């Protein structure tokens, strides 16, 4: 760099601006790579956590290495190494589809690995790009020696990068993926990395032409109060670990809450992450303004805003619970929470997708960003140690985030429950009250008073039974059954005549089974059309209605059902216990059944087993990861795992799903407009033969046990039969693929 202040400031502004695009690209990668890697790992929450943890581990190592490297580089070399990092990320991204999807999933999906080995593979595959992402911030942090306040410069870099990440998350889910699919979106992100690297290198060259050597004046920093300078670095290490632990834990809890209230939309994660990162970016920027305006009392401010963060989280959850439970004009919102379907109106869509997430997350994440600026302004008082301090702290923050992710998922949801997990996190606020007292910023009486107030706020956070009941729109506790674990929130709402099964707030099926005839027939139609359905495989348990419908033939000797929501069976058993409706209990205890709590597509892909019938329980196309079960590649997988003259079955609620099915199967039949059957051979629809199968003693007794008149329902279904294609595959490009799940992202 050069000694000319104008040139130096112009270059700094350019680097700060260009770092926006690096953050943008990074979140494109995170969203899409997570999706691709989930094909290989399966979409269980544990496996998703493995992917996220591996991603963060690479970032952390990059931060640490980048910090030490930046302090050892000759001044003026940092931008060149940043150029190398950006180009390296772009090159890797260009080939990432071939690595993550083509090689790892398509060619090696048969490998069955434990969590430790799976994590190591993910870590090694993600290490190169995430390491390079982590390296970039420490490198840029020392690109200038005489930039003024180094903490503010770092904060501005962090601001633009985080802002880019927030906008990148939003644009990826709402524009890039819907308009071009996963692979092309990755190429856009890679192009941004190439742009960042090359433009920085070119700009640096042009600036160097104006000056030939670095100004060696002592670095400028704001004067800090002695007590702030004397805070040991160990304090900041502990603080950054706590901050990372709390931030990711709260993000996971907010996601679970908002996902239930939004009824498990495909873009829920992107909306939450956009608000989360966007608020953090704004907080970081305003923190820089605060640092410039106020030169003293920053440590005191930092400690107070931590207490504010924890207090606000408690107040916001308590207010949300109280409002939904008691305020009259929110009755439509309660009705929506109780309802079976997705968001029915623009007003409710606005409330659940924007207002509630902003209310819950914006202030706490704003404080997180503000805290970063204030802390860096205090910490960065020695230019020679800027990289080491920043890299080490960011590494510790990532370590805290990883620990928080595992705590919230495996201990919080699995053992403690959402409410107790949240309360334990809020108790962290007592640490900052104690430090305020120790630093004599707070008298003992006021510290005791603050502790009491925080304790009251923690107490006001509703228990998990009450909270989930209220945001599920249920008034009476006896009418609500739920179970939450690391995979999802499963619930059943008991009504006077019908009860409804929900997964993450979205209705799935009904009890008693005799009222949910479509799910029964979804299973029964292929089972009774097939002359000898010995082995049947079904993805999805739900109310067990589809499974029950498929199990009514004596010739069926093996039933395999895959369910990724591990708490689902326990909810069904509790329903049986509470209502004495034993149909679900009977089928779940059927000796023919192998219930596997795993990702169904992953298990089918990795197995050599062949089936007479394969199908998925009805899944809304716009639900998260639904595209994995409506793509051409998925239907081709089913076809490859069928015995000769076997049947594949799907619910096909959109024309694009129907076309995707017809591209794979030469013989396709439609029943009730949305039940699609496919085979490599013609299917015999001899009505008399099919209906007579219901008169067999086993079948008659089987359906009578659940009070289902299956024969009559089947007769009505056969009246709607249509032959869609006989022997010729459809040639159409407007289909769903693994690389472009158009229906999931609502592509018109």
C-alpha cells in the first residue's frame, strides 16, 4: 500500500466494498452445498448439524491460520494473498457439484458410515473452501498500517461481509435458485469470487503506481481508558466463546419456533438467516459510528448491552406467548396456527414470515453485531498483533458456535426441550451482571436488583407444553399431544370427531384412519393392483395411514417404512393411549414391519434391495427438501429398485411433478387426479380381480379392524382411472430435478 492518505483511504473503501461480494458468495455456497451434501448424509437434523459443524470448523481453522499469517507477512502482501484465497474459493466452487453430488452421492452413496467417519469426510471435503473463506478477514484486517482505528476498519469489513451474506441468502433462495437452479447459482457465486480477487489485485496495482513504499508512521488508535486496556485477553477469549455458543443456540431455537409458526416452508431457513445476518450487519455498522462518537466507557457499554440481549430474548418470547394466547384481534393468527393448511392470506404471510421473525431476532442479533464493533475497538490496540488477535478470537467464536449447535440439537431438543434450553441460555446474563459489579460499574444493591429482574424474566418464559400448545392454536392441554427432538416437532391435535397429525406446524394426515381415505388408498391401490406384492417400501410414516393401507394383503411378507422424524412413532403411541384408537398401534406392531428412522431416499439409494411397490407418503411440494422426493433422479431411483413389473407410486399435486414422473416411467396411470402409478410394464386393471382381493379373509379382517370400507373406496377410486401414457416416455424439459427443484421453490 502507499503513504498517500487519500489513496490509502480510497483503497480501504474499495476493499471494504468488495468484501460485500465475498460474503454474498459464501452464503450462496452454504445454502447450496448444504443441500448437496444432504443427499449423501440424509436430511436428518443430526446429519445437517454435521454438515454445518464441518463448514464452521474449516472457517475456524482459516481464521486462526489467517491471523498468524497476516502478522508475519511483509506489509503490502496481504491483498495478494486475499486474491489467492478468493480465486481458490472460486475454482473449488466451479467443481463443487462434481465433488459433492456426482462423486460423493451418485458414485459413493452405498457407503454406510457412522457419525464420526461421516463428519471427517465432510470436514475434509469442505476444508479447502471454508479455510480460504476464514483466512480472508484476518488478511484484510492488516492490509493497512495507518488506517486510523484498526478496530473500526475490521468492523467495517465485517459489516459489509455480513451484509453481503444476508442479501446473498435472500437472493439465493428467492431469485437465483428459482430462476436458474443450484448449479448455475454456484457458477454465479464463483464468478463473484473471481471478480473480488481480480479486481482487488488490479486496484492494488494501480494504487501502487502512485507510491512505492509503505508509510512507517506509528499506527493511530483511539485513546482507551486504562481499565479497558487492562482487561486480559483471556476475558475476550471466554466472551467470544460464549457469544458464539449463545448466538448459534438461539438461531437454532428461533428456527424451530418460526418454522412451526410458518408451517415448515421451504424458504424458512433463508428468511431467518437473512434477518439474522442483516440485523447483525446493521448492528456492526452502528457500532462503528458509536466508536467514533464515544471515546470512553466502551467496556461498560459492552457489558450492559449483553444483559439487554438476554433480557430482550426472554421478554420477546413471553410477549409472543401472551399475545397469541390472550389478545382478541390475533384470533385469525390463532386460527391459522390451528389450521391444517399452509399460509392462506397475505396478511398472515406477512405476520409469520416477517413481523414475528423480526420481533424475535432483530434486536438480539443487532446487539451481537454492535458488540463485535465495540469489542474490536477495545481489543485492537497493537497493530503488530491485529491478525493474531482477530484470528484467535474468531476461531474461539467458531468453536463456541460448534459447541452451541451440538448443545441445542442433541441436548436441548433431545433431552431438555426448547423452553428449558432457552432458560439455561438466558441465565448466561448473570455472568455480565457479575462482571459489571466486579468492575464497579454497578453497586451491589443494583446488581442484586438486576439479577432479580433477569430471574423473573427467565421465569416468565413459558414451559414447552404451554408454548407449543399456544403456537399450535390449541386451547386445552388435553387436546394436544406433542414430542420434540433433534429432528422436528411432531404433534397431534385432538378434535371432537377428527384428530390431525402435524409436523413442524403443518398438517399431514387425519385420525381416525377411515376418514383419511386418500392416504389409505395411496397405500392400498398399488398393493391391491399388484398380483403378488411381497415387499413394499414406503417413505414417510405420518399417521401411518398410507402404511396401513398398503399392508392389507396376506401375500405381503415384508413392509419397510422410513421416517426421518424420530419422534413420530412416540406421538402416535401417545395418541393411541389417550383415545383408544388402536389402528396405528396395530400397524406399528405388525411383525412384517421394519420401521427405520432414517432418510428414506438415502436408504433406498444405498441398499441393493428390490421391491414390488415403492412410494412416498404424500408430501407438500413446497415443504423443505420436498424436491428430493419429486425429482426425475428420485423417480429414476425408484425405477431402478423395483422388481420386474413392480410399481412406483407418488402423490402428484402439480403438473410438473406429473411430467417428471412421465419422463421416467413408460407406463403411467392416474387415479383421483393426483395419485400416479408408474411401471416398466402395463398394469392390469381388471376391476373384478382387484375388488375380489378385498374379500380374502386376511384383507377383510385387516381393514374391518380400523372400520375402513376399503373395497367401496377402491371401487370409487377405480372409477377415476386414466391411462396417461403407454410405452413411450415423455420428452419435456419443464421438470423437477435434483439440481433444480422448481416446485419446491414455487417456479411458475
